[in-house]
């Protein structure tokens, strides 16, 4: 994915959903990205869950280290492994409210931004339609850990460094 000036753009998690997965060797189609498998504690994508490719087929996971590149397709350096990788899927996390350790709601998770090696560079939030239209959707930048519960995701209190985390993303928390 290239930005307007030709530099490599940081992909969003939603950009990967539905992309075809192509084998680097042989060029055969391996499926399409159905979901992302996350480790929110480690703030990284651990794999891509591929579509089943048929009624009776089991899910397959392409471990993130096997991803050779992402643009108009995902290039796989290895074949996907049978079964779903352990971890939280993006579809399980999307739409959850994000709360501070003090209980303040920052917004709903709408997307995630990926950095190098599958690291999550940030979480995009929605603060409601009007706020989103007037101010845009804020991004909570990494390093940032989320503790994910059934109904909400909490920001794990940790020392913030280098302007990462929520500082700068939410003005009232600066």
C-alpha cells in the first residue's frame, strides 16, 4: 500500500479483511483474509484467519511471520496451518468501548493500524457520528496495551514513553 507521495503507507486492519492470499512460490490462491488474530497484551497481530474455502473445510491460519508482503494481496511465504490460531480476533474486539483505568469511556474501537512485523501501531476510535465528522476519529498510539473483557477493553496502566499511548491522541488527557 502506497501513500499519496509514494511512501509505504501503514495499513489498517480493515484494509486486510477480504484481501486474497497468494503463495509466493507458485502463485496459487490460498484463500481470502477473513479476520486478524491478535495478542492485545503483546500489541501485535499473530496471524491471519483465512476463509474456509468451502462448506466442510476447517479454518486455516497464516502466522504473521509467514506474511511476506501486503498490498493489493497478501503474499504468503509459507502455506497456512489448519485450524484457528489462539488469540482474540479483530471481529471480537471491534466495536467494544475503550475505558481508561479510571472508568472514562474514550470511544468505540473501529480499526487498528499496523506497523512493522505485525505490531499494532494504534487503535482507531469512534466518539460518535457528530464528533467523528467534526473532529475525525482519534487514534490511541502504541505502546498501549488493552485488557479485553467480554463487554469492554481497558487501557492497561503502564508507563508511557516517547509520546505513545494516549497522550496526544485525547486532548483532555494530556
